[in-house]
C-alpha cells in the first residue's frame, strides 16, 4: 500500500514536471518566417487554440433552422498529415438572410511583428463546396477581410499577406488583436449554398528577419494604455 502511494506521488510529480516542461517549452518558443506561430492544428481536438483562445461556430440567425454551420474533427483516408483537421458543414440556403462560419478569439495578442496568415483548405467532393469564402481579421474596433479563391477538393496551402486584406488596414491596432474569422459562408455570394469545407494548420507568419518571442505576443494590458 505504502509503495502504491509513493508510486502515485512520484507519478504526479513526474506528470506535473512534464506539464511544466511542456509549458516552458511553449514559453521559450521563438517564431520566425520559417518557424511560424501555429494557432490551430486541430490535432488535440480542443475547444481552445494553441494560445488558449476560445473558438466556435456562429450563425447570423440561430433561430433559423434552414441555415447552420456545424464543426467536427476529421481524420479520413487522405492522410494529408498525421493528425486531425476541422470539418465544417454549412447551409446558407434559407428563405431568410443567412451567413455563418467560425470565429477564433485572439485574446489581445500582438501581431505587429507578423505580416501574413496561412492555412490549408479543401472542399468536399461528395457534399459539394463553394470554391471561395471570406476570412476576416479584427482588432477591438476595425475589421479587414479577404476572399480565399480557387478552392478545390485537394488540400491547398493559402498564405495571405495582411497587406492584401481589404479595408482600413492602417487603422488596425496589430498590438491588440481581437479575433480571426477563418471562414464566412454567405448566402448572397454563394452559388453552392450547402456544402462541406475542411481547414487545417492555421498559422501566423512573422515578418522576414524578425525573431518573435512567445511571451511578447501574449496580451499585455500596458499595450492597451499606449494605443
Ligand atoms: Ca491537423
Ligand atoms: Ca437550408
């Protein structure tokens, strides 16, 4: 019995040590153009990003049963990598105005040393898919947007420079970012109003030559006072 207790204590200490070691590993990360910040890879199937921000689906009108966006984790036979990716089933075919998609909280992170967002996208051949959709970046007050185009039923890597977004980019407070919207499905733009889209490996890419320390991108209330 005594031995068991000791073993349990030892294993708790070991596992705590492991968690601490993992956390300090993340805290010590330095991001570069070649080694970007991974926001979401979906491999852990978690309801938070790798930075701890919440994410979820949204619906313009949650009471409209004719339109919805549903998310789940998928790992099917295409094995584009070893882990999971996000499956989004959308329907914006409704008598009422409809749009939906997913949101990702950035929790005030500092993106000022980054200049692009990257992600992998694929459409579902059987369910159908729109070959384009909108993405958005938001600080507390401003929103900029970009349309991802030429989506196919094969995995495709998109690297989108912040400079290519539409909107008042000069008004963005990159030091205190609020949200990333990886996709918006819009009834008034889509020909394919129901379908399925897959997402993976959402990353923020530092500016060339920048070395960004993990601790420097996390929310700092002092930055809010400066801005
Ligand atoms: Ca993945
Ligand atoms: Ca519908």
